[in-house]
C-alpha cells in the first residue's frame, strides 16, 4: 500500500496542545498524505498556514457564547463532515480531544480513529461530569488510543480498551520555543539565583507547595528570586504571596515569542505538581538546557531522569522541594550538567520525526483493525 491518507483534526485554540499538534502535523506530512482540520481561532493558526501543509480551516468560536451557537450549528457540522468525506481519509487522527470530537466521530462511523489522550486521569479541579463523559465517549469511539506515559496504560484499559490497542508515545521536544536562541554549553548566570514556575495556574500544579518551600530556600540563599509566569486565577495564593519577597508574577497568557525569555532567566524550573499525567513545560526546559526539579507523580518520572536531567521529590512536600532546589542552585556545575543531559535526552528520545514514525505505526494498526 502507498501512504495512508490521514485527516488530522485539531480544533483547540490555546495552550501547549496547539504547538504539540502543529509539530506532529509537520512531521507526519512527509510520512502520510495529511489534511489538517484546524480551528481558525487557534492562537497559532498563522503558523499552520506558514507550515505549507494541507489545511481545512474551520471557524469554531472565540468565547463561551460563540461555543454554544457554533456547537448547535447543524449546517456547520454537516459541511465539516462532508469536507472530510471528500478527502476520504484512511484514518482520522486526533492529537488532542475537543468537545466536538464525539460529534465528528458519530458522523464518520466507518473511518478508523486514532486519538491521543493527554490526561487519562483528569486532574484535580478538572474532573467535572461533562469532561469525564466526553473523555469516556472519545476513548470508546477510538480504534486505537495513544497515551504519553506508560504509567497510564491501566487507566485506559479500565475504560474497556484492550491493552493491545493502546500505544505509548512520549511527548515531543519543544525546541520550537528556541529557534533563534543561542544555547550555552553551561548556564551563563547574569542575574540572581532564580526559580521559574511556568504554565497555567491551576490546582494540580502545586503552586502552594512551592510558595511554602520558597521561604526555606530564601533562608539559605538570601538573594534568591522566584518567577511565577502563566495565566490563571491567583486569588487563593494572595495571602502566601503577600508574605514573600523577590517574587515576580506575570499573570497572563504568554506568547510563544516570549517563552524563551523567561526560561533563560531561570537557574531551575520547578514543577511541584500534586498530580499529573506528564508535563509540556518540562520539554521546554530541556530544549533550553534548564534543569528541572519536579514531583514524582504520574508520568513525570518518565520525563525526568532523577539525578541526571533533574531531581524528583515527593508531591506535597515543601521541605524536600526546598532541599532539591537549593542543591541545584548552590552546585552550579551539577545543575549545568543536568541541563545539558536534559537537552540531549530531548533530542535523542523526543524528536518529532521519531514520534511521527510511532504515530504512523499506530495509524497502520488502526487501519488493519478497522479499515473499510
């Protein structure tokens, strides 16, 4: 057989999933005949256009009111189904689940489907009945399920998916965020010792644990500073933040062009998650040679080689978190070696070409199982 025809569907708008989906689409383009069905409201839509890949643009929504009206627009969904049918894909591939995924699947019942589930167990604060129903429905509709961590195979099997239909493919590297950045062989420190907490501010990220650990570190490193960078509700953290010094908060959406700026100011990325599937932030740190202190939860131990590319600590333990951070902040050569090892791991194990090869295998298996 020749190259498979793949309808890659990404209808999200923001977050690391948009970059993840675009990188996979670009890597797949040379290994399959790919039509990317993409939301015109995706923050990186212009990057999809510039990538030179086949696009089927879809107007989704900008806000919750448009979400309701657009979701109920029967003619829009009919036109989308017809456009996909005209492409006549061998397989539909979803790099991210979307609220419209079940609707698309219902309208294309005979086409095999491969879906990547980023959070097999939904995070604290994100376990509403609607999201759980959405995920369960999509998993049951899938011909094959891709997850990013070996840790969660059993979680997918519990949804009724046979283990032989589950593929574990790691998160890709994110050198996308550093295309024009000169990466030093070792960290060049031109600023006070700096910790970085980066990404969406939500309950499961464990920010309160970091804020409890920070004063313990500050006692040992008086000129230490902390950067908290990302959008989300900070209101519950205000009492803790008010008692701390040398903390910079950038509480907004961070454009791709800004990301490297914050990482290159940091000596250590701190990921104090209290639960997690895996992290999209850790691959950014690795791409920019920033060592990581993270918690031993979910699939994070598959991303961070403890003692080599970073340090792992128990979740919810500010004392262990402080000890690990101080260790890297004080021992700069050790921290630098971890940054380099993390970069080498990312290039060696998480290249998009390698991930695309694995996705192609999953697509082939789905087609062998359920081809028309």
